[in-house]
């Protein structure tokens, strides 16, 4: 599903050249569950941004479902993001003035999906994620775990093949974090490809495969028994 060859991404910070990704090669099969780990500045977020088509490599090529993406214009990249990729972030990125249901339905509204289909998709996710009694509440009225469930529902409503999660439990207590991880892993068992960036060794140990990054390089790639 994912293939990177020689992908390089550099940044200028304070007059210095920083290597975000250094000629990275990577393959991720459909349905895989990958944890990306490493210290701050190791390249984890840069890798996630490239995989999510939010950033463009300076060199190398990234194929997503057999389409070469590095030379695509932003319109086509946005189309691929909408069709194939869902995002879950540590800070949720919900719109404060919208209700939980409106946040969930927003990607479908932007994609021009008809109201009846929006209701059908959102209703299934609301039930599955246990949000039925919270859909009329705005983010400020929800707990951290509930906000992250809304964010997961919003990420899944376009039925992506790939879910990218950046520290999805970072702002949650252990109980809420465990519930969120359980939901993500349930989606993975249903066939979703899951890539999680995390500093949490307990979360990293649950993945089927663990990548270790340092200085823009993948320095370890270890299959493991999922938790």
C-alpha cells in the first residue's frame, strides 16, 4: 500500500540545515499496524506528514496504492488525502463552534456527499464509538476521551484505507487512552492500515511492527506480536 524510496526532506532552522528524513526506504502493506518511535527531532512527524501528503519530499518517491505522489499538484494530493487517508492528532483539531455530530460530518460536507448518506455514515460511527448521548455537545463540553472519539469518527467517516495517528493518547488519562487504543486496534482488525507515532513504549509494544527513528533515519524495523 505504501512504498518510499530514497525519500529525503530537509529544513532550515536558525540558519542550519536539519535533515527531517534522510533517504528513507519503507514499505507498509495494507492492513499493517505500525508504531513509529524515537526521540524528539528524530523525523517521526516529518515521516507522518509525508505519508499523509501534507508535505512533499525534496528527493525520492512515495507511492500510495501504486500512485507516485511526489510530483503531484496540490489538487490531486488533496483528492488522495480525502479518498484514502484519515488523521487523528494529539490535540484533536475539532472546530469549537460545531457540535460533535457536525464535526464528524464536516469532511463529508466538504466532499459534497448528500445529507442522507452523511447521516447514514455518521450514525454508524456514532453508535460504534459510543457517542450517542454526546452528539449535540460541542468540544468544550466533552471529556478528552470523548473528543478523541469524535476525532476518530471524523477521520473514519470518509472510509479511508490508511489512518495516521500522531500521539493519539498523549492528552488522555490511562483509562481514556486505553479505550482509544482499543478503538484504533478494532479498526485495524477490520482491515484498516494503522500508523501511530508515539513516545509511549506501552503503546508501541502493541503494534504488529515497530519502527525506530533517529536523525531522519529508520534505524530499526522490528516485527512483533501485537498486544
